[in-house]
C-alpha cells in the first residue's frame, strides 16, 4: 500500500504515513485493537515510538518529539525511563520480517 500524497510505502496497520504524516483513509474511525508491539520498520532505536504511534493512531513524528521533550525534563527524565520500560516490556511485532543482519547473526 502506498500513501496517496507522497507515494511512500506504508504498512497495512499504519494509520498515518511515516514520511508525510497524512492520515490514511478511515484512520480516525478505526478503534484501537490488539497489542502494542515494537516495530522493526521505521524504527530509530528500538521501535517503541513507531509501535506506539501505530497502536494509538498518532503521527509518528509528533510522538517522537513529545517523547524527546519528556526525555530531557529533570530530575528523573520520565521519557528515558518510559522508553526503557517499553523497550523491555513490549514484544517485537512477529508479522514483520527480521532484518538480514539479524538472520545472519542467528545462523552463526
């Protein structure tokens, strides 16, 4: 599936385009279902923001900015703590294929 605005390839379960942020058809009407999972595609560190944005139907860039702001608020840096907890507790989405580097490392 491709975004109608920018032509970027998007996944079936995404509610927003990861490149331009445009809401996809029916994104506002869809209900949150399933389990929040970390994504392999579109991730920067561990896929926490990507998975949360997909699960809650929010724009990925906006969520990353809010999370980054939360990461620099002292004294306990709640964004960093929350990210680490999510990294440990959220499962990786099994429907996505593992990157080639992961498959090669597992074979040896």
